[in-house]
C-alpha cells in the first residue's frame, strides 16, 4: 500500500520514512504541502500523513483539496499536530485521524494498520457499489427489452396491438376531457398476399417493414402508427379539428404505398384500403370506433381498393374472406 508523508522538518520525514519502509509500505515523502499535492496527483497514495503547520499549503487546506478533488479511490488522511485543539478543525477539513506530536512509533503503526483496514473496506465497498450499478444497468436493459417485446411489433418496431389499444383508450379519455376530435384509420395492404405467394415470406416481411416506415412518415409525432398483425395497420390521428386531418393522412398513406418497393432487386407493388372513423361522431367507445373503421376499410375494398372510405351507418356487412 502506498503512503505519502508530508512534514517540513527533515528529522520527522526521516523517521516516518524509516518506520513506513520497515513495516513494508511503499513510502514517499514531501517537505511542503504544494509538493505533497503534486505527489498525490502523480502517485495517488492510499494514505496521506500530513503535518498541520507547513509552508505554502497547510494541512487543513491540503485536506480540503483532497476531498474536493473527488478521487475515484478514497484517500485516508492522518493529521500530525502538537495541539489538541486542532483536532476538530482538522476533522472538519477532511482528516480521518490524528496523531499528536511528538508521536509514538507503536501508536503510529497501530493507526496506520487501522487506516489500511478502512481503505481496504472502502475499496471493497466501491467494488460492491460498482457491481450493483452494473447489475442495475443490466436490469434496466432487460426491463426495456421486455417493454419493447410487450409493446412493440418485433418485425416493424411499430407499436403493437397492446400499445395501440392503450393509446386509443387514452385518446378517448383525453378527447372527452378536452372536447377535441380524433381520427382512427384502419389500413389493409392490397395485393400483399400475392407478394408473399410469389416472392416468399422474407420478401413479404421486408415489405411490411418498409410499408410501416412509409406510413410513419405520413403521421405526426403525436399520432400513432401501429401494426395490428399480418398486413393490417391502424393509425390514430390526434387533434382532428375536422374530417380533413384524417383524410389527408389517409391520402398520403395511399400515395406512398402505391409507389413501387425495391426489395433486393425485386420490384413489388401493393396498395392500401383505408377505413376511417371519427371520435365521437362515429363512435364514443374504443370497440365501436374499431368496428366502424374496419367496416369502412372493407367498403374501400368493395369500392375498388387503393382508396379510403369513412364509415356510414348504411354500410353492409362484408365477407372479409373474399376481399384481399
């Protein structure tokens, strides 16, 4: 263990150096506080034994510098003083222990041994704390991964059904309080099955990812674009003052999804049928909004696909298995 001793009296430094080296310590000495401070920065001793009264930088001021430096490993400070009334001021400055002058060799040895044990315990505690921090960091990472798995679609990274319905419920609650409308878009990809059948699921999965990215680019940060499963997506358009807001988003989605997709040299073309329902005009509950947006989407398919429809009460029941 490395120990620095600081005293302006040569005879004291000689004694301290002899004692410490005979006890097996890696000892180095300084004749004044400023030199001692430089050696502390260069060698980072575990224990510092310093005199109180020294030229340039006295013991208490040196203690404060050490404490304010915030070294990673704790530095144990033993103050040498001939005056008992200096003890309180020394401790307040940051000293851990003191030895009266003239000092007794055996007392010095015992106090250094005690300091050595405390420094070792401080290091063990620091290692334990570091281990706990690492475990907490790994736990936070695991929790974030679980949250991602629970709330986000593994393939596209978009919110999944669970998170979507949580946000839809929240949108209903907030809209009831504020009086604002919002739009719900139910998006079904046209001709996606043909891509899967002709080019395989790997190409189909890549297309779903790209389609999700394109749709996200049509929405604002306050909106939600979610993958519900398969080739179905839903969009919550917040703060819709009129029907124009959801309509604009729907038209953007239809436009961007109509553009060809280049996937590993394969050009794929799809479209999008979009059903729209507006809160609260087309439903004041989650289930009703979803049902009406879904019916409107199938009406868009009946109308030729690659278009949008807003729900109307006179929409007929549609055989969902026929329109792909």
